[in-house]
């Protein structure tokens, strides 16, 4: 298990609970009861999960621009996982690109989505390429 895996997995679990109808603060409490995180990890998980909720439409736009599959056709569990990777790249400036890719792919692989992990990695790497080359044509902010 890589460093940061459990934090991203917890954030993903929060997003899944929210997508099934829970309020975000209740989902956060429920998920954190299952883990033993330090305050810094809890702050990271909160920012990551609540940021994905806050910027959902923005992340869907990036997903449409970088993925072969439209966000409306992707299963919600996988879309939320891709949002976790994209949010780290686009909105969290202290996260190395390699960490965002590897941990997102690891969460996909360890949660019965091996078939998606390659697509997830490819989409996140396309996002990185667009950020580095500043090729943001077609993306409306």
C-alpha cells in the first residue's frame, strides 16, 4: 500500500456516501469512524472530498475534455474516483502529479476496478499534459 492510499480511499468513500444521499458532514463523520487518521490527514481528506463536491461540474468538464467516455456515461463510482485524481492536479498545489496518479489508480485497482485503472491513468496523464503545455483550448472556465 502506497503512502496516501487510505486517505484517498476514505475521500472516495465519502463521495460515494454523498452520491447515495448522505449530507457531506455526516458522510465525513461516518467514514472517519472506520479509520485512525491524524489531524493533518483528516484535513486533507476533508479538503479532497468537499473540494470534489464543490467543483463537481468543473471536474466533469475536465473529464469530458480528457476522457474518451463522456462523464454522463461513466459509472458514478468511477467518475468520483477520477474527480479525486483531477482535483488533486487542478486545485491542490502541494500534491505531486505522480502521487495523484499512482494513488488514484491504486484505489481503482484495489476496489475491483482493475479494468478502469488504465483508463483512469490515461485521463489523468492527459490532464497533466494539458496543464504543462497550457493547452486549455476547449475548456471553458
